[in-house]
């Protein structure tokens, strides 16, 4: 038997149960993957190498008296949390009239913009700042997300330790290279507003990037806020 994280099967089964009365979501593979990632990042992995291990873990998951996070009840709670979170994130994106690309658009020239990653800190202590509103603009216009679940503005939280991230949508343009102006504006009631600007140059491609490449992420310098 191959080494396997048993939690994956349990989580997928729990998602299938939770989505029984949500046919529109159940038929969307992206939703299932997003919810699975949400849950699996919050439960410890449980690896098995034998049938005995499978039986022991299965009994633990389905034991109604078990109160551990690894129980089916605990996982179902996390699954429903993940579904609610993803539904909230997707509604604004779907409501703005976003549509799928036509065949002609899929093969037309495009400039893919990188995922952006940065942090907001206190200028005096260097500590992470929670509750900061971080807005990304590309060439003077608020950037649209490449995919659902990438809010703009982004609100920093304790859980993200002051970090923010963006994935701006690709831009249709047939020029061989294009230099974009990326502007990040940060607001927080306890701090003075801050603004950061940088230039990036991209090359023309013929395919919209639909996955995150770790070597393509643009890590930005921390933005230090001064208290009012």
C-alpha cells in the first residue's frame, strides 16, 4: 500500500455530503478544490501504510463519541465554514459581469501580471499592522482580480500577520513588451495614508496564466505606516 494522507479522502467525502443540497456548487471542481484546501490546511495530516491503519483512522473519524478535530463532525464543521467563505468571495466576482473567454480571446496576445505579495508594518516598532486597507491599481485603475478569492482592496488581518496579496487580471495587448505602473495605497484609521509605486515590464504571450508559479511571484518591500 502506498503512503497516503487519509485526511484527503475523508475531507472529499465530507465535501460531497455538505454539497448534496447545493447542486450548482457540487458541479464546480474549483469549489471542491478550494474547500478541500481550506479544510486540509486546518487539520493535521494522517498518513497510513496498511489496512490496519485505514481501519483505525476510519473508526476514529466515524466514532460519534469522538470530539477531536479529526472526527467527521469536526471536519464537516470546517467544510461548511470553507463553503460559506468561498461563496462570499465568489459572489462579488460573479456579479460584476465577468464571463468566460471566447476562443478568439484565448489565443489573442496578452500580458500576464504576476501575483503580488507584501506586508504592512508599523514604522516605529516594525510590528505587523492589522486592519489596513490595501488597494492595488494598475496604470491608474483599480486592478480586477484574475480569479475569484483575490479581494481588492485587501484587509490585513492577524491571521495573515500583516501580509497582503493580489493577483491582477491579464491585460489584452499586442505590444511585444508593456511597462505597467503598479500603485498600492494603504489606509488605516490609526495611521497616515501611505502609497507605494513600482514599474514592471511584461512580455506578450498567447495564453492567460491560470496557475500560481512560485518563481513568478513579485515580493514587494514592506510598507511602513506612521501613526497619526
